């Protein structure tokens, strides 16, 4: 089974640290757990444990570049 890869692009005047701060705030608001992979705040493993359901684990990888 081939895994889907999703890409999301945004433009922001804020730098990577501010954007990641918002991402982590959103994860807290959604009551998700995460851990950093390779001690990088831009590559995280996320766990969502809905009540009465099997936990869902997924990976998020963020790439920032200036245009």
C-alpha cells in the first residue's frame, strides 16, 4: 500500500521560531502529544489519542526557506 504524502505551503512574514510556536500552541489546543525527532523542532512525531479510539501517530516535517 502506497502512503500518501501531503504538502502544505504558507507565506508568512514571521520567522521559523514564531511559526513553530504557533504550531505547538495548536497541538496543545488539540490535546495532542509530540516528541522531537533528532532534537529538531522542525521534525516531530505527533500522537492523537481520541477518547474510546485507537491512538493515531503521524509525523510532521517542516521545511522553511526564504523567497
